[in-house]
């Protein structure tokens, strides 16, 4: 399919490479700053116009939290399936779902496009459900990332924690700070390490007096995110073409991985 990229930074470049490898064509690369972009603008109206001119059949957006809502608002009226990877706008998700409905245009959003991480979420849910029947097991989450990361804990660690709490009702509170007293049984500790260049690592511990079960996901590169975004684009486009997916809907990874 023909894809326009809005945002041609680290993710945009990797998405271009993987999309081409899978037989797609990149018809426009639009960025406010990147020297090698085919169109240089940060104006959402001009971005939409450039997408229209390119003949793209779908759009992938990986820019900046400050730009994403304006871009979505400007791109939806084009009616082209839109995959958004930019994070940091979760508070506006209901409003954006309404925009998609009003414009009869479908949108896909995931805070984490890695297929492996999304499968890991499901593995954790199953494990947590099983283990929650056994009072002797306690649970904790630990994550490590490279020292360039500015936030902690990672959004992925918090999502893992939410899924643990949804499947183990004994855990009702996430604690991300250090403890200065014994943890209470309902507290789920989510701890973080920032170190050198380590790749994103997420571990869940289920611990009893007798043993520990550890489940770990380790990312090797950004490739997993980029591949997931391209697959989401292809899935959304084909689903709408074939009529198995609806126009005007907001989809996410749990829909794709059914
Ligand atoms: N959902 C996921 O799985 C996932 C994975 C990785 C990154 N991300 C998110 O994707 C976003 C981009 O990540 P990145 O690593 O490519 O960042 P990056 O800084 O390398 O690239 C962002 C690009 O967007 C451009 N840009 C910024 N504002 C713009 C605007 N108004 N109009 C057009 N272009 C604009 C910048 O010039 C830059 O080239 C971030 O929000 C990041 O958190 C999401």
C-alpha cells in the first residue's frame, strides 16, 4: 500500500525501511525539521494537504506529544486510515474516538506497538490469574532502560502493573517509590533502573518462600515498535477495504492480536 509518514525521526526512518521491506511504498515523509523529509512543515493544515497530494492510502504519525492532537484533527477529515504512535495524549483518547466517528475515518493507536510486548501483557495476565489463587506468592514488577530515558517507571511497566491488578485482586495499589517501611500485601511494587545503554527490559516476579517465577521481556531495538506500526497500518487498511473493520472506529493492539 501507499503510506505517508508524518514525523520522520528515529521511528519514521525505521518504519520506512520496514514498510518497504514488506512491499509497501512510502509516498511522502513529512517533518517539521528533518533535512531529508520530502515535505518540511509543522502546520497541521499543510501536513494534511501534503498527505492528500501524495496519493497515500494510509498515514502513520510518529511526531511529538505537543503536535499529535492537531495532526490527528487535521488528518481525519481526509478519510485515510491513520496509525498514531506518538505517546503522551492518553487523557484525550475519548475525544479522539469521537473525532474518528464524526469523520467516519478509522484510527489505530497503541502506546506500545511491539507485538512481543503485547503478547507479554497477555502472558502476564494469564500467569497472574493462575498465581492469584495461591496466597503464598507475592508479585512485583521491575524495569530497566538506558540512561537517555527521561521518565520512570516506563509506560509499559505501568500497563503491566494495571494488568496484574486486574487479574489479582489482592494487589490494589501501585507503589513506584522506595519503601521506608514493610510493604503492605495490597501494594504492588514497580521499580526502575536507569543504566548506560541497556535495552528496555521488563520483569515480573512471582515469589514464594520456596521459589521464584520470573517472566522477562527484553527489547533488542526499536524495530519491534516499527514493525508493529506497519502491521497495524496494513491490518487497518486491508480490514476497511475488505469490510471486516469499520470506518469511524478507534482500534488498538488487542483488536489486531485477537
Ligand atoms: N507507540 C510506540 O510503540 C512508540 C515507540 C517508540 C516511540 N514512540 C513515540 O513516538 C514519538 C516519536 O518518537 P521518535 O523516537 O521517532 O522521536 P524523534 O524525536 O526521533 O522523531 C520525531 C520527529 O517528529 C518531528 N516533529 C516534531 N513535531 C512535529 C510536527 N509538529 N510536525 C511534523 N513533524 C514533527 C521531529 O522533527 C522529529 O523528526 C514519541 O512520542 C515517542 O514516545 C512510540
